[in-house]
């Protein structure tokens, strides 16, 4: 009876069913809450499948789109042809950094960091592969005739990222024997309406030993990437040419120029002390350079430009040339001298050229910043009050307005350096360098006229005015100052330069500037149907 009552009690509670196992719980009054009834589902498995499939498809679509956007963004922003480099990055740097020098350092730090991450901007598609811009310089065939001037990478922090954006020549420095801070800040000023700069850096440098350490590390890392190791023997293998690339640039078809200068406290009147400064730099840096550049033209180091007088310049350059020849390397670096655009009288140019020939220097870089202040462009343009004030700042001016002077100087140096000047005191030199007057005059006249008419006539001059066997090869000219587009680069090259170098154009145009200039050069040559400036190089190499 009692058991039947319990069973009846269990049925008295709707939704529950008590078995024998539940009896003890009922006995102690701890019956659990009723379990909910399970009702038949109104959906089926087949009805759930389309919904979950759509969800998965959406997730896949969004994920793929995100990855694709990242990939496209990566290829775009790391391509030097991307317009964002000129129209977004440069204005952003100017907006964030009111001081031009701070913007410069920020840009260099960014390039270095991106290089280390493998996200650096580069020239994609190898546009130089066609060989239409090749040029022969110091026995090397360069992939193009564009370079970057000294001052962009003062302490050799970013030569690799700079080579990646397209130039065939990178000039690092200027580098002084001992570290020096340069002039007091602020020392760099923008003139945006003119795309120009005024700077009075004063050759701030970490010193020759620091830069030599930077370049040595770079060579050893390159050697290690080839499996040579990281020791001195590995370094020597690269420097002696075993890797098959120039020992400075470490890139086929490109050269690294290293600019050296004296410390500001070395008295310019003591020529031997000045020469010792340059030799100190050469002894430490020459092993890692394809070209050594002797800077005697900075307008921001007191007394430096006085060293361009023929006498002291010959002594200094002779010392540098001899030190370069003593470099412990299979091939020796070439030596160039960088001259001021302000020393432009005929006597000054002739004196510099005389020193170049007498010392055995291989070439000259025509141009640097100028102490002069050109008229604004376009004509009658009125600078803002702020820019008018900036124009009164001390320092060297650089910008597109200096181009015409650079072009004129290249022509004058080309003519002056075509033949070695006669030295009556040296009969041996006279016998080696003097050609029959009719032959020399004919060559100089025809080539000079061809410079004015363009590269097609240069080629004609080459074919009709062959030099005699004893004619001495002329010096190489690089040009810097106001070059900002492909048309100007071609004008400079057809005037007699082998390389056109940029600085301020890169500051205002961004890292795609070199690619843009080369593309404009190709377009100009295509439209004109003319030959290339390489005809001039064939003329020089045939001598």
C-alpha cells in the first residue's frame, strides 16, 4: 500500500517520473526541480546547412579580401613608382616635422627600418634591364647615369635602401677625420614655393672611423650571405672582387662614392695639416669605396673653398691620389674632386683643371650648394614674407633655379678637361700629351658643336673626328645642382657629364624621384628619336 502511494505521488507532479532510484530523495524531501519537456524541433539538419554555409562563405570572402588588400598595398607602397611617395609621404613629413633636418632624419630612420623588415621601397620590374641608359664610368658599365649627391646619407646608414630606389651612383658623406657636430641648429630651411633648400650643416659627421666600421659591417654581412663567413678573410675575398661585384656598392652596375673633407678646426692655411685630414679619411674608407670624392667646396666650412686655388689643391689632391693607390685591395678606388659653382671665372676653372691634371685625379663633380640667391621662378613671382626671410639665412642654396648655371659649368669644364694643359717645365709631359694642332682643334671643335646640338650630332662628330693614338683620355664629369627631371638630366649628360646627381629634387619629390627621372629620360629619347648620351662615352673610351 505504501509503495503504491509513492508511485501515485510521483505521477501527481506533472512533467516528472520517479523511479525506484528516486525514493531516497523523496524520503528526505529533496526532489529536484522538474525537468523541462523536450518538444519536437521545428527545424531539420537539412534546413541549417545553407545558413552555416553562407556564414562560412562570408568569413572566407572577408579574410581573402583582407589578405588581398594587404598584398596589393604592400606591392603598391613598396614600388617607387607609387604616387603616394610624392603626394602623401613628403607632405606628411613636412606637416609632422616643421624642421627640415628632423624630417630628413625621420625619413632615413624609416628607410633603414623598412630595409631591415624587408618592406623597403624598391624599383620593381628592373626598368634598366633594357640597357638604354647604360654608361661607362671608370671601367664599369653602369645601368643608368643617375646618382644621389652627398648629404642624403652622411654616415653611410642607408646605402642599401638608396641603391634599391634606382640610382647607379650613391654618394655618402661628407665624412671628416674626427667626429664633429657641425653648425648650430636650426640649420636647414625649406622654400616650398621654389622646391628649394638653404642649409648650413657645416659637415656634421660621426667621423671616418665610425663610417669605416659601418661600411666594413656591410661588406662582411654581404660576404656572409655568400657563404664566405664574417671574418677578415671573407671581407678580403669580397674586396678583391671574388664576388663579381664592385667592392663598394656590392651591386653589379652600380658604384659607391665616399665623400671626405677636413675637420673645421684644421687651419686651411696649413696645407700639410689639411692634406693629412684627407689622407686620414682615405686610409680608413678607401677599401670600401669605388670612388673617393674630395670635398673642397662646402660653403658652410670656413676657409674650405680657399683650397680650390691651384697650388694648395694640387698638393691635397696629389696626397689623396697616392693614398688611394696604396689601398690594400686588388682594384683601387677612383678619385674625384667636388668643386664649387661659385668659383666660375675662367681663371678659377683653369686653375682647378690644372690641379686635376697635375695630381692625377680621375674626374670632377661640378656643383655644390651656392652662396648666391637666384631670382624666384617663375619670373616676377613674389615670395611670401616667411620665404623672403628664409632667403636671408646664411648657407648654401639648392633647387631647380640653379640648373642653368650647372649646365653652363659642365660645358666649360668639359672643354677645359678635354686635353691636358701644356706644362713647359715638364718636357716629358709635353711629348706625351701634345697632339698635332690640327687634329686636336678639329676634335674639340666638332665635339663642342655637337654638345650644343644634341646627342645625334655627337655621334656624327665621333665618326668624323677620330683622335690619334697618343690622345690622352679626358676626365670624367659628374654634375649636381638643380636637376629635377629627365629632360634636364639629358641636357646635362649631352653637355659632357657622365652622371647627373640629385639631392633637393629627392627631398621634394620623394623616393620615387630617380625612377621618375629615368622614365622621363626614356620618354624624351623616344619622342625626339635621337641617339643617347652614350655616344659621348664611346668617344671618350675610344681615346
